[in-house]
C-alpha cells in the first residue's frame, strides 16, 4: 500500500516520468484531432486510474458520490426555488456529511462516547479514503450553488471531470463549479500552448523545490521535537526550534503541493485558483485567513459563515457564527480534539481582531499615520500567534501540546535535548518573508517582453529549458533521498 501511495504523489518518479507525460500526450493528441469529448473522457478515465491506484475499492465510492450528487443537483435545478428543492438540498448535504462522517469521524465519536459514558463499543476498522474531505466539500458547494442559481450547467461529463480532475482530487484546492465548468467547455483548453506548458512547468518546479528541498528537510527537525514532547517535557530551545520548523514545514509542504497542482493543471490548459498568498506576511489574523488555504477559507465563509447568518444579525451573532465556523474548520482538518481546539483558538483570535478593528474605526486609531513600524510589529505578533497555535495542529495529544507549550515558556530549562540546526531553518523564513510568492514570480516572468524568431518565442524556449534543468536536478535529489514523504494534507 505504501508503494501504491507513492504513485499518486506528485513528487514521485512514477508520476513525473510516466503518468503525467503519457496522460498529457494522449490528451493533446485527442484534442488536436478535434475529439474534444474524447479528450475529456480520457482525462476522467486517467483521473479515476490515478485515484484508484492507491486503493481500487474507493473508486466505486467516488463514482457513487459523483452520480448521487449530480442527480441531486439536477433535481434541485429543475425544482428550485420550491420547498422540494430545499428538501433535496438538505438531503444532499446530509448524505455527503454522513458519508464523510462515517469514514473520518466514526471512531472519533465512538472513542468519546466510551470515555464519557463508560461504554465498551469497539472501534471500526476503517481506511480513510484519500481526498474525501476535499471532494465532499467540492460537491456540497455545487449543490448549494445550484440551489442559489449560480450553477446552471448539467453536462455529466463536465461534472465528472470537475470532481475527479486529478490535479486537485487528492488534496485540493477546493474548487467551485463556476470556476471550472466554463474552462472545460472551451475547445482551446484541449490544444497545446507553449505558454501553458512553460508556465505550468514553472509552477510545478517551484512546488517540487518547496517540497523536497525545504519541507522534507524541516520535517526531521519538527518530528524530533514533537516526538520528544510525547515522552515528557522538552527544553525551551527544542520546543521553539520544533515549532518554528513545523510552521515552515507545513507551509512549504502544502503550498508546494498547491503550486504543483496549479502547474500540472496549467499544462492541461486549465487554471486552478491560488491557495496561498504569503500568509506569514499577514498583519493580523483576519488577513492571515485571507491568505492561508484561501479556497478553504472561501468555502467556510460562503457556505458556513454566511449560511449561519454572517454579520447580518448583529455583532454578537456575528461572533457566534465566526466561532461556529472555525469550530467546523478545525474539526474538518482531523478527527481529534487538538484540531478542534486549534480551530476554536483561531476563532477567538478572529473575534478579538474584529472587535479591535471596530474600536479602531470608532476611535480613529492610526488614521493618518504611516504605520510602518506598527505594521512590522503586527506581522511579527500575528506570526507568533500562528506559530504557537500550530503546536495544537501538529501535536497528537494534549499532553504533547502542553509539553511543547510549557517548554516554550522555559519551564523545563533553556537547553536539554539536542536539536538539529541547519541551513533550511534560516532559508525558510527568508523565502517566506522577503521573497515574492510563486504567483508573483510567474507574473513577473509573464510580463517580460518575449521576442519571437522564426515563430518561436525565444523567451519561453530559454525559460522552459531552465525549468527542465531544475526538474532534472529535483529528480536527481529525489533519487538520492533516503526518505520519500507524502504530503501532509493527504491525511485530511
């Protein structure tokens, strides 16, 4: 099973050297001959094969989910805005949540029931399907969009491709129907374009570098510190270095995956939404959540927070809705109370941030000032809060989280366990804080005046060759690596 999992990793030899080029080649051959429908069906089949390689039995679950949600959406579209449509929407959302709840939370509920009521229910032997949280949220968003009249197209092949599309299937980003369906309907999407291939390769290489050169190296530092915290108290140095390393490991791991997903999709002529916008440069927690995991933040805002009433029912209700949204966001990340506490604490910080923003507007604090020093201070405080809360996100138990947090206060002494300090701990914050992010780099490259000689864009050719050399270097690094890790967000 471990070997099979490596096939669906974007940072694996089988994917980079075999699956991706073969899938691209057939896709563009079909598209060039004008068989757009065939190209679309090929991409669906390739995506199902990609998903099923890890565990074939879950392909049937994915197909059943697609068929049931499509049928429910079709009926909602035919009957909206009637009471029947509302019932169908409720039934569809509940069915999706029940399926997700069984696979992801059944044992969590059993454990908590046994603990609270001294029960003796046995845990269920459940394997969590890869990507179930992402494709479930994607399809819930589709049902709600149909009910709201936003999604109006019901081509089954387009819908199946929208859900199964392999660049986003395993770990996002979470897609909206309106973002993807127009692209799948355009014939130019299925034609080879040099700019798409080169820009896609650029994003892919950027993501691959983030993953194998930064995230994978930082993981050993973070894992060592958190493993020590599971067995007892840790020193201040160990705790802070471990939390610092995990803060950047998670960022470069998940943003690296999203860059690779965006790059792969761009090669196919399809533009995916960005998921990160330099989140550690945020000046407050509200700004952080506008920059971190942007598609999840948008989903929680549009389909949870606004559905609960948003800010339309007064300040108190707004804060209650915000806390409920972050509670759900925390639980979505994993079946553990540590995730829930992480989400609730972020909710508290968001409420405090909103209250402070209201006070600043009322008292006109900071109006007319340049605020450079204040902004740098705000960025530092925000980053510190985010890093401390990541301890709950990473720790497997509350005792481990407590050992890390108490260690960060110096309760267990300044030094003790030996921590690994290396170049990557210095390079990670420099890249995150001082350098442009991936989309800013690519925007600069796209803005260059590229000259054409004999119909060939020299700029794109040189750029593509450079990215090809980077890819070869990454493949060599992968070959030499002793440990090939999966992406962190695969477990969610």
